[in-house]
């Protein structure tokens, strides 16, 4: 029987781009960052060992993501799995196209499943939140849940990451209930998702130019700021040496260390907006 995979009714193309859009950067010899419009999709692996894909980009970007994978790993190669840091539209925007093309399993945290099996919708983006132009136009962004049926699987309870034996997943909620980040202890490599980002994601100019600036999760979609702050602290305690975030450029070394430390120290004023429907009075 043909499975009924579906996006939400508000699934639509979002005409937003940064100057890095379409670029593929080798962060490490086995970690690649592909910028899909304004979001990063990460590939972990090598042509020799195979690879895993982290997140699934913007709506209607399936062909671009397939080309990016082929440019790194070769034509006809497919990932062993797709790991979702969370289910927002810019991280699952082309997941159905990828599932249909590759027929690979998809993994996410248990608390994200209702948004990936058609049971629940995310809260609508908050246009009232303190922030720039991107925040103001955020009601145009899709927020309804999607349904990828039997293709979605729970991440293992022991913290392991399927097909990535050196990585472990870490629950980093706040931006969404089931948000996860990935960490490799051997070289202290962090795939942060949107737990924190390296660009001021609500400011249009910053998004376009991709100026590196350590920030909390995108304001217009973050629903629990106290939990989000604790998640950043959790990641900082890992002392990552290299970090790839869901938005913005990869960072490493002292820039990452000092940036994370500063973000933690100033989180209530620099990350948490002064007002918005998810901000506690």
C-alpha cells in the first residue's frame, strides 16, 4: 500500500537567501556544511566510509540537496540515515522528497514525533517578538506539522546516533521540546542545530551577510527561554572545539570558546527578547 506522506497545508517556498546559499564547506575531513538558502544542512562521513545527513533543509530544495550530497560523495550515493535536530520547516522542508528518492530511515527525539507524524502543529511564529525584519515576517513561515509515517524512528535511548558510532545525541530543548544536538568526544565536534546559532537570525541584514555573532536560538520560534538557556550551558560544558549550527557559519577555537562563554553570561539580555508571547513577564 502506498504510504501517505504529507507536509502541512502551509508548506510553501520561502524566498530568503544569504550570500552563502549554495556553498558547501569542508569543516573537517568528514564534516561538511551545505548552506541551503538561510539554513545549514550537515553531512558527516567520507566517500570511503559512507555518510549521514543532519536535517533536511528548506521547502522545495530536494534537488539542491541531492546535488550537494552527490558533489561530496559521488553520484548515486545515499546516506545511511537522516538525523533531524528538530522538526521546524527549515530543517524538514525537503524531507519527503529525500525519503522518496533515497528510502532511508529518519531519526528524531521522542518529543518531536508528534510534529513529524501529523499529530500536532508547532505554535505559530511570533511576529510580536523583539527583533528585526525576519521576526516581523515570520508569520509567513510554515508551522504545521508534517507526516512522514513509518519512516520516522526514535533516537536510541542510550544516546547513540545510528550510523555515527563516534557521535552521541544530547537533548537540548527550549527552541523546541525535542531539539537535539550531536557531539563527538574524540575531537570535541558539535552539531548544535538551533540550540544556539552564529548569526542574528531575526535581522535581515545579518542573515544575508552571515556576519559571525554568537546568538541564542531564533527568537520568533523559540517557546521556552529558560530551558533554552540551560541547553546552551549544557553544550558549553562540553568545551567544543568546532561547532556547526543550524544558521550562520561554522566556528572553532577561541572564537567559539569566547563566544559561548559570553553568550551564557549575557543570555538574559542578549538572547532572550524583551517582549514576545513566549517571554515571561
